[in-house]
């Protein structure tokens, strides 16, 4: 049993602060303008790094139930993400020889973007999605979805009903799980004999290298290097046999694992990746051993504030493009509000006509760009830089100046 001050992976006492981003609101709790004068909950955004297994982690200040009860993020909103899902379904079907009688289970299946790709390829699918509004939407789209949190209890319930999965997909969910032990043991339990689990996590190496401190927010309880992810899985009976590096979310790892006890294991087809990723991660280790990461966000804060403030002072109207959770961390940390960025546009209907948490910048539909014609567009959803730049080029004929803090590549 671990406490708030112990590592959620290995139980070591947590003493080393990775970075202190101050007191921040919940990044996906978009504010209704009629409630803008009400106090918002602010919690410390101060992840620790474990001296033992090097897992970077935030204490569970907010329960997953509080965060995911009603969630504003719909995967299918992004055509690039839908393509990413289709590509992965092709890869998995070919590599693991999935057929109509095989079962794919996705944990945190959101609106079914990935599962529908498997479904159209004739594979049986099941989603687990705790956000009720999103699970309901997926069900309406014909994706069988259970609206519960995944862990040993739900895995056991399904196994008792005769369900086991040939492929478990856990994309961009492990970071959101406070009880890693329960979640990973649940995967081990529900995997069929010789089944495979594919896990996508944003890479800690990229976070440090590109100073992506804004990807830290309360919903992300853990931040993984490949080395730590192996440790997390192997402690719980899952053997890692491959890794790919992906451009998604500013640089992610796709880790393949199987049950330790399986007799006919899949082997690596990306042996070079395993060595390359492990070598790159020596870079992260230098940070832990020397000064930590703390200084980096501060440097970026000052340059960005200076740049935006100067443009604003010269009379430019600045708009943000995209209202992802990372924008909330970024603006709240830098102390930038509507005095500098007049508005943000976002394609997600659930975010439109709301305010960015904490700093209260209005979020408008993308079409408002044509109406308000800002002089400067700050690409706040930097992980979608390519797609957004292409849209700006196509639709913004008044030639606004485009700024992007991180040169992140897109899917
Ligand atoms: P994400 O970084 O968590 O995927 O969130 C990206 C946000 O950016 C999401 O709210 C949707 C928004 N967005 C747009 O508004 N227009 C776009 O063209 C793209 C790619 C994203």
C-alpha cells in the first residue's frame, strides 16, 4: 500500500521535485462564462521523480472520478488522429494476424475512434470508457462500450463471463491512472493466451528535450521513460518485447508487451528501436542526477511572455489556435490572460463558448478567425502544428503572423 508520498510504481519515498509549476486549476475544467466570478479549485502542479524507478509523478490530488465524470475530449474530432488509428489497426491486424474471431479491447476507448477502425476490419471490439458522456456517444456509434474504470475487478468480471482479449490497446491512458498496480494487473488478467498489449505513452525524453512542460497537468498522474515503463510492466507480469517511437503528442512511445508466462511469445521486429530509445534516455538520467528539470520552464516562460507582450504592446490582436489542456498549464504558469491573447479558437463544440481555466480567455469556434482576423496566431495546440499551419494557410488570407513555441511534429 502506497501513500501520497510514495512512488505509485515501486513504493519508494518521493523526495525529489521534478518541477514546480505552481498552483493550477484543472486543465480540462473549462469555465462557463456565467460562473467566471466563482472560485476555481487550484491544486499544486508539482511532480516528483522517484529516486528508485525514476517514474515522474503527481500525487493524486483529484480523483479520476472528478476528472473524467464528464469529459470534453472526443478523439474523432481530429482527422489526423483518426488516420493514426487506422494505421495502427492495419499494423496490428497484420503483425498479430488478427481475424474475425479475435477480440480487441481498448482501455479508455473515448468515442471509439480506434475501435471503429478495428470494427471496419472485421474484428470484434469492446471499449472501456469511464467518461459517461463519451461512452454514451460511442455506444450510439455502434461501438460496444462499458462506462466504468478499468482495473482488476472489472477484468475479473469480464473473465468470469468468458471474455479475454487477443489485443489490449491502452493508448494515452497509463498516464491518467493513479493506481498503476490495479490497472496493469487487470491487463495481465484479461489478456488471452498469447495475447498482446499495446501501450502508447508520451515520452519523458521528449518532454525534457523539447521543454514540453505544458504537457504536465493534474490529469496526467505519471510521465514515463521507456526504462520506467518496462519496470512498471515487468513488476506486474508483463514482458516488453518491442517499442516504436511515434510523433503523436509531441513524441510518444508505443510499447508492446505480452504475459510473462506465455509460451509462444512474439519477438521484437524493432530491435534497433530498443537500443536507440534506451540510449536516448541516458539524456533523461543526466537530468535526474544533476540539476533536475526545474530551470527549463522558467527560461521558456520569460521568452514567450516577452515575445507576446511586445506584439501586444505594438497593437497586435493575438489569437490562440487550439484549447488543449496543455494551454491551461502554459498560460497559468506564464501568467498570460486575455490582456495578451484576446481569444482562442477550437474545433471541439464542448469547449466552445467556454473560458480557458484560470486565465479565462474565451474559446470560440474556428470560424471566428475569419470574422475577427487577428494579426498574430499563437499555435497553442503545438502537437497539431502541421494541420493547423495548413488550415491557416488555406483560410487566413490576411496573412497573420504565426507563432509556435514548440516545433512538435504531428501525427
Ligand atoms: P490535444 O493536443 O489534446 O489533441 O488537443 C488538441 C486541441 O486542439 C483540441 O481541443 C482540438 C483542437 N484543434 C482544433 O481546434 N483545430 C485543429 O485543426 C486541430 C488539429 C486541433
